């Protein structure tokens, strides 16, 4: 056992958590993402991340876009380590892409990384020019109940939008 109470095997390949010499990459970098073993793979449960300080660049004007990114997933065998996720999301800072592309890229990178049972990514971008854009994407593992859940959540998405009072 280590001082953290986890064995080296339980920590997996985590190198960023607890590292006092963190380097921030200002260019899109999915290689910074790390995982660790899910200790409860037989349980179905959501893990949700809220990133209220997401920034990327408009690919046409180069102006910054600001958003809150919500990531919810049901893990299978692997889980994303939160510090690596923060550094990954930070790496979009100088990335030029449309809002819709950013949320789909995030989702696809996390699917490739973890192979979750289910995942959804929702970006709530602050308005520019009087218009806000809130792209949503999701995925459920093919051939499982999660594939049907993904379709149901997508088809019912935003049927009853929340009250937006912060923008």
C-alpha cells in the first residue's frame, strides 16, 4: 500500500495527480488523458464533471468562446482521472473549432480512452453577437441497453429547457 491507501496496481497509469510540476499544454492534446480502474464495474452509476471555465477559439475569427462543459458517463472498466481531464479541457484554449465540433471531439476522445457504457457531453456556450449555442451529444455502447438509452435521451433532450439566468 502507498500513503494514499491505494496499491500501485489500483492507481494504474496515473502520473498527473499529486504531481507538483504540472505543465499546461495550450494546444489540443488528448494524450494527456489518463485512466484508472473502476472498482465497481458491476454497478451502474453516473460520474458527472462540470467545467465552467472551458475556452476554445472561433475557427473563423479567432475570438475566444467560453462555455460550461458538462460530461456525464456510466463507467465500464476504466474511469478518467480528473486532473488529466482538467488538463485535457485546458488544452482546447488555443484550439480553433466550432462549438459542435468541440463537444463531439471531447466525447469521442473519452470513448476511445475509457470505452464507457454510456456518455454525454453538453456545452453551454456564452453568447457572442446575442446568440448562445448549446450543443449536446451522447453515445451508448452498441448492442446494449445503453444504446437504446442514448437514443431516448437524445430524442427527449431539451424538451423542457432549464431557466437560464446566468447569461
